[in-house]
């Protein structure tokens, strides 16, 4: 997975940039209606899911599962919200919380896979933990109206997106420092000794 992330670091950048853009819209548009907020979030979830799916297709088979679930969840939630924009704030809260919690869990699982290969996995853990915490908070303490929810969602999305972009830049740096060689950790493979037979 480390090799994949280093080679395709820009996928994390795009996902982070989409999150920040969504967050800025939510924060800078304080009079946004529930329908507009739902539509913007639906587009973001759909775009994030599509890029997660693209990443899953290019990842190695053993590393695909978290990305596949992120992709399926993002696309399904995005399509549901876009097809049902008149849903109440309560329904939007439930779907947003579900998306944030499950996405966060799979990001933490991804970080767990990377823990022995890089020292920047805490960025993924931070983003995942932030998602889980945000999902739980909006379930336990529902916000009073679209404006409060818009601001809370916006701040979360901006911080989450920033963490993804920071991680993507670290992956880009690892890829450049490897000079095209593999990044996987582990003991070197033994070969025939000089002068020995194969």
C-alpha cells in the first residue's frame, strides 16, 4: 500500500482539495438552505467515492478492501442525497454521521497497515479519528438548524481535507526520495554470493 500511495499521492490531494472546497462553501455561505447543503454534500460524497473507487482498482488485491468500502459508501450516500434533496435535516444528519463514522474507521484501518512503513501515518489516523468523532457528535448533539450544521460540517471538512493533503505531500516526498525503487520495508532478499552458484 505504501508503494501505491507514493505513486498515486495526487489522489489524496484531490480528495483533500474536494473536502476543503466543500468546507469553504459550507462555512462561507452561512445562509445556505438545508436543500443546498444536502446537494453540496451529496456531490462531495459522490466525488470522494469515485476517487476512492479509482484508487481501489489500482491498489494491490490485499490492500483494496478499505478503499472499496469507502468508495461504495461514498457513491451510495452521495446518490441517495442527490436523489432525495428534500430530506429533512434529521435524515441528512443520520446519513452524514454514518458516512463520517464508517469512512473514519476505514481510514484508521489503512493507517494501521502503514504504521510499520512510514512515520506520517498519524495524519491518516487523525483524519479518521476526526471523522468518527464528528459523526458521533452530530448524532449525539444534533445542531439547531441548517446554519449551525453548515458551519460545523464546513470546519470538519476543511480540517479533514487539510490532513489528507498533508499526507499526500508526505507520500509524494517518499516517492521522490525512492528514485523509482520500491518503498516496501523489510529485510533485503538474499541472493547468490559473489563467486557462488545460483
